[in-house]
C-alpha cells in the first residue's frame, strides 16, 4: 500500500504537475516578468516607500532579493544539459 502505480517502462510519474516541462517561450516570459517585478520592487522601495516606512522598504528589498534565483530556476526548468539552442 502507498507505493503508487509504476509506468510500463518501470519509472514513476512525477509527484506533481503534468510531468511535461514548460515550453521555452513560457519559461522566458515567466523569467522576464519575475525580473521586472524584482526591479519594480527595488525602485519603488527606495524612491517612494522609504519616505513613509524604512522597514517596509527593507522588507520589499528582501522580497526582491529572493526573486532572481527563483527566476533563474524557472527559466532553466526542464532544460537538459545538452539542449541549449
């Protein structure tokens, strides 16, 4: 019990999602949207928000700090070592 059903070729299906990688175009769009949000957060934090709350500006910057690594992971998801185009 609890072992799940194996595929005919002996491999297990992925734990979540459909198992199909996102298309390159979709990954690029997600990457650029995330990086745009990152820039927007930093610009807003240190040109407008800091006047009202330094703590909020620092919090926005901390959120912006996390976005680039996540964007890189999303942008490269599903891309094999030899599949560069």
